[in-house]
């Protein structure tokens, strides 16, 4: 097969593998609903349950990125997926809360697949196409939406235990497909004299820390809300699990699929311009989503009158859809930053940034649950995210925007030369 054919095959099979891994990683978003009732969990305990796979998937991202640089993406991805198969199956046999937490840590390794696939795919494409290639691979985030289509149907028809059994079979088939349709190139490996400590020195770079903060929103927030939205729809709007999962997919699907578009936009207009507008769109959406349902009464000449304000299910879903699109673009633009600024160390830097994003996905659902238990206000989750986006906007303004024109004819992203 030609080099171009190999690159295309790797892109397709890697994207499929990442989609399945993400589907497994987000399993608790759906089966967590019957488990919450069966185990009598409060909101904080539910947040911890959904977050456990995200924790392990985040912690392994840095070593997986380093190992991908050293041993190659093909072998690392295959071993990683194979390890998760028994854990996924065992989930159907669990009965106690600690069982689910422990097994969740193991199956959560699937979430680390992103740090393997990103450098693996990127190195098979020329620099001017890397943003698009990584965006296509990153579209595997849509596994979160695929989970919301498949899992509710299995839960309703056969009970929640059928979900991990089916997912284990799907993962096993994916391991086999990936091995037979992927390739290795020794030229992509980092020289053996490069040490782990040398690669981890990137943690001292303030630019890396800034990218970590960006990614904790566009990816960490995406993961957290993908895990949280099904139960949010059930509690806030009284929907059944199938309708709730379908509407939650309106956020998850574009948040994954449109990542490729974000990669193309980042290639064309630059990572900075795309990220800046992503943060502003996020800020507006989260401001509106933060308002809880409320009533207020005023005194009129005809007596007291009460008015009700709050987003109905349609307006809420529309805002979530827009937020999903923005974060899809943002996930791609952050990794375009990485490929532009760290072309010789993509694996390590993507692992570090991916770790930050994954830790955001771990911490945020727990904080969502704690805020809900503390305040009783479901939209407090969006209030928290709104504050986090403020941090990014201020940081980006002081470090980049003050020195760069992002609007008008002189803006780099919109110039005739851009």
C-alpha cells in the first residue's frame, strides 16, 4: 500500500478505535441512572461514580503519550484496548458501590487512547494537514453520543447489565480490526536517548500550562457535561431515560463530529483566532444556561402578579447544541497550537494537555454534584463552568490578544495571506 493509503487507513481505523474507547469511557452517563437508584446515591456520590473512569483515563495520558513517542502508536493502542476488555465485562457482575468505582478505574484506561492516537495519526500527515487529521481523529469524541443512542435501548430492553457485555464484545472486535489495518513507521519514534525527565521538562513551560487550562474547558467540560446531562434532563424536565439520552446527544454529537471542522478552521485561520472566538461563544452560552428556573412577584395596581422565568427544554437544548459546536472547534484548535509550537514533541505535550483536560472531566462532575447537594440548584453546574471560562478569557487576553489583532483587515487569520 502507498504511503498515502497507509495514512488514510490509519486515520480511519484510529478514529473508529477512539470512538469505541470514548463510548466505553462514557458508559456511566447512561447506566449510572439505574445504578444511582439501585445504590441510593446522592448527587456527589453519583458524580464520583461517573468520574472514576475519567480519573484513570486522565492519569495515564502523559505516560501513554511518552510511550507512543518511544514505541509507536500501533502497539500501544492495541495493548491499551485489549486490557480494557475484561474490565468492561466484569462491570456487569458488580453489585456494590466500591465494585463499580474499582472496575471503573480499569475500564477508564480507554480514555487514555486519545494521547496515543493524536501523535500517531499526526505524524502520518504533512504539517499543513495535521490540524484536519487530528480533528478527524478527535471526532471519535462522538462516542459519547453513540453511547447515548445504544445504551438506553439496551437498558430498557434487557437491563443495565447488558450494556457492559455488549460493549466488551465491541471493544474486542475493535482491537482485532485496529491491529490488521494499522501500520508502524520507525522514523516516527523518538530516539532512545531521550529520557522521560527530558520530555517532562515541558511542564515548566507557561505556554503548556495555558493550553492545559484551555483544554480543561473545551474537553474537560465536554466530558463532564456529557456525563451529567442525562440525569440533568431527567431531574430538571422529568424526561424518561431514552428521551433524556437523545436530547443529551444533541450536545455530545456535534461536540465530537465537528472537531474535524475545527481542525480545518485552525489550519486556515490559526489556532489563536479560533480559540478566542470559542471562548466568547462559550461565555455567552454558559451565562444563559446558568440561570435557574425562578418566579418573582411584583405589586401592580391590580394586585400582586407572579412571573416565571427559565429555559424550557427546547431553548436549553439549543444552547447546549451551540456550546457543543464551540467546544468541538476548541478541542481541535488547542491541538493545532501543539502541532504548531511543539512539532518534535507532540506525544508528550498532547499527553500533558490531555491530562489536564481529563482531570477537568474528573473533577467537574464531582463539583457539580457537591454544588447540587449544597445549593439544590441544578444550573449551578453551568455557573461553575461560566467562572472557569472567565479565567481563560482573561489569561488569553493578557498573553495573546493584547499583542494580536483578531478583527479587521490586519488580523492574521483573516488577511489575504492567511
